[in-house]
C-alpha cells in the first residue's frame, strides 16, 4: 500500500492520503463549501480520490457516494471510513458507464489538464488527478447530467482556462466563482438562465467562508 498520512480536515473526519504525490488542497474545501451553501439530501462526488469532499459532505448530513476509478485508493478508504464519525459511501467505478440513482448535488474536482497537453507526473495517483486519461472533462460533465435531479446543482472546480468547457451535455453554467488567478468554481443546473460571474482574492471573506462551511465551523 502507498505510504499514507492521517489527516483531519474537519472535526469527526479522518482522511488518509498519500504521503507523497497527490494530496488534496484548498480546492477541495472551496468545492465542498460551495456545494454546502444550499441544502441537499443526496450527493455524488465524481473522481473522489481520497474522498475528502465526500467525507465533508457526509459530515454535514448529506447522503453521499464518492466514486473513483483507481483501485489504489481502496486501502486508504478503508482506514478513513473506519475512523470517521459520519462516513460517505465510496466505490471504485468508471464515470463513463456509472449508473446510480439521481441525486440533488454533484461535486467534481476533475483532472485539470487535457491528455497530451504536458508532462505526466510519474506518481500514478498524481497523474490521474492532474491529467485526463480514462475520462475527459466532457465525460465528467455528461455523468453529472445523467445523475442530477431536476432542480439540483452540479459544482465543479477547474483551472480558469477550462471554465468555458464545463457547461454542456444538458447542463448550463449558472454561477462562476473565479478564485485568485488560477481556479474557477462553476455551478451547473439543468435549467438555462443567466450566469453570475464573480471574482475573489483567495483571502476574501467570501472565500474563507467556504472553508468554514466545508469544515462545519
């Protein structure tokens, strides 16, 4: 098993992640906080990785399933699930063929870079998190469209340059948070309508409030 460290991203939540290579960052807290800014009973976290976003949603009382294609996560998931107070469900699955019950909320922190757009990290988990391999950004959006209930939301965090790629496959961008110079949080809904775009510094009160929502503090 990959060497892992034990993290406590929120009270009652334990997440094991690789000691080296891919490790969750501020993006996970921004994504979870934005997702929790509206009530939801059920959620699906696509490309869940260590499961940190799924654990944060489950801690807030949202019935959450996290899915990821990489079998390497299983040993770390087992430890995280055993030690967390309100764990989600976690499953190895391919978003391209996933079929589960529709949910109120979908979250996704997809691979940031298109295949062939740059060097691939030697660490397999970091490579899967950073560069598209088995699924494209379009595939993640299409999976979200298949599983979102009417009136629900899909929340994605992507690099700024891929912001425009997220809307599609029956979903419409309705809200965009541009955080710093590099990241965009995009809220998608099935219903078309105007899109509110706001820009924030990483230290802005609105951004730090996402940390508080994610952590339940």
